[in-house]
C-alpha cells in the first residue's frame, strides 16, 4: 500500500508554503535590525529559560534515543540539576549514551532508571526509588512510545493495537498514577514555605487553582488528532486514546496536585520511529531537538519563568504540526482551553 496519496501531498505543500518567508523590499537596514532584535530576544529567552531550569529535577521515559534523548541533551544544555533517564536497558543505555564524554564536565547528574511502560511494576519500583531518595520532581515527560505499520484489515491489527495501547495508553495511565503524587510533593513543600511566610496554608489536593505542582508532559502526536494513512491506523488510535486520557489528566492533576499538564503533538520527526513508517519519505523531517526546544519555549514564553502559572495545553513543535494546529486552534480554544464543548 502506498503512503504518498494526494491528501499527504497537499499537506506537505501547505506546510512548505507556510514556511516561505515574505520578501522584504525596504532595504538591508530593516532586515539587519529585525535579525538583531530576533537574536536579542532569543538570548533573553535562553537566559530566562536557564534561570527557570536551574536546579530542576526531571524524569523522561524512553530517553536513550530519538526524541527522549533530545530531551535529555536539551535539558542538560539549559542547566537542570538532575535527570532521571527512563530506559529499558540500563547497562547498554549507560554505555552508549550516558557514559559518553558529552556528559562529562556537566554539573547535571544523569541517572538511568529502569522503566518499561509495558510493566506497571517497573513504574511502581521507579516511583518508590525516587520517593525514597527524597528528590522532588519538577517535570515528568512521558515520551516513550511504539508504532507498528498496520492497516485495519491486516490480520495482526488487533494484536498490534493491543501492543500500542499497552505502551502508549496504559503506560501513560500508570505513569501518571504513580508519579503525580511525587510531582505534587513540590506543592506541599511550597505550601509549607508559604504558610511560614503568610500564616495561610495551601492544601495539597484542595483544588484551590494554584499551581506549583510541577509539569506533566505527554508526547502525543499529530496522529492523536487525525489518522493520515491506513498504515498508521492502530498507532493513531492509540495516540488518540492517549490524547483523550491527557485531556482528563489536565483537569484532574491540576485540581488534585496543582500540576500543569502539557500535550505535545509533533508531526514527522527524524527518528527510528518515522523510519518505520517510510525509510525514505521523511529524510527531510526536522531533528528531535525541535520538540525539546519547543517545550522549553512554551514553558518560558507563557509562564515568564513563574512556577505558579498553568501552562498552555497543546504544543505544536514543527512546521507540519503547526499547520495542523492552526486548523485545530478554534476547536481547541473553545473545547480544551475553556471547556465549553456545547454551544448555548
Ligand atoms: N518520530 C516522530 O515522527 C514522532 C511524531 C510524533 C510523535 N512521536 C512520539 O514521540 C515519542 C518518541 O518517539 P521517537 O520518534 O523518539 O521514537 P523512537 O526513536 O522509536 O524511540 C522510542 C523510545 O521509546 C522507548 N520505548 C519503546 N517501548 C518502550 C517501553 N515498553 N517502555 C519504555 N520505553 C519504551 C524506546 O526504548 P528502547 O530503545 O528500549 O526501545 C525509545 O527510547 C513517542 O511517544 C512517539 O509516539 C514521534
């Protein structure tokens, strides 16, 4: 079955057009000025981001390759203090990745931790390990995911959907269940600090609308919003289910623990996973670092570095996903952000 159908080509062309820069006919000075302003803004944002990230402790699942590895590298470059790098094979991940010289001379501590999203016991054990260490987590990123090339009429469709549901959906539910209380501890610590300042106490679980419970990030996909080709039918179904759970988590984790939930929806990104879809078609897809940078940008641009603010829900990191996000925007604003699903 071919994946190069008209719908996809239109989608590619649309994204390409959006990428074209308007021509500037008012001379080099204006162009130079806007380049200088853009560079100054980027430097200022990087500096706010580095201040925000300093001292933070982060857990990332599926962190040994692809987008997960890019999260590790990017957070290191912003100066976080510790990363719990969720992997399925600690020894090889250490050898290939975390013992590399790129991690030397850094102030950050990278601790590989065994997490198999298909095994709830590994999630429970990892959560206990972190809890017992006394560390508070600031950000949890559920990045691990699997994809099979499966059309709805294929013989192994149900089996493959089950496999993707196990990792992409049930894994998410278990991770949120066992790690939210650890993220939420942040809020208790803040409440204790505040109560000694002002005499008032913020109850954890009281749903008082304050944040401070940290950030839970789910790596979803454009496939959560639409299934573009039959070959990714089961993957898209699992990612749509994961997005549905993420929407519920957004409300539940905020009211119970003051945790901001963010849902990232990348388009094709150049990793092993996209090569499963096509070995050649996505050779020009953006690198995984674009996903990590877009998350940090969304956190900083919207919070201004303030830990208490609820953050934007849906993030579109690359040109293709931004194009889809634009089409989805008014629906998302009314339904996801304001919660008014039904017109009066
Ligand atoms: N690449 C894209 O175009 C794209 C687009 C949209 C969304 N995404 C999403 O981005 C996330 C990362 O994808 P990627 O492109 O970086 O994929 P990838 O290169 O295939 O890497 C997948 C990662 O998930 C881990 N993983 C797989 N099964 C696991 C399990 N049962 N328990 C724990 N970890 C497991 C893998 O670890 P092992 O090395 O142990 O297998 C690996 O670290 C996924 O959620 C994916 O759905 C990707």
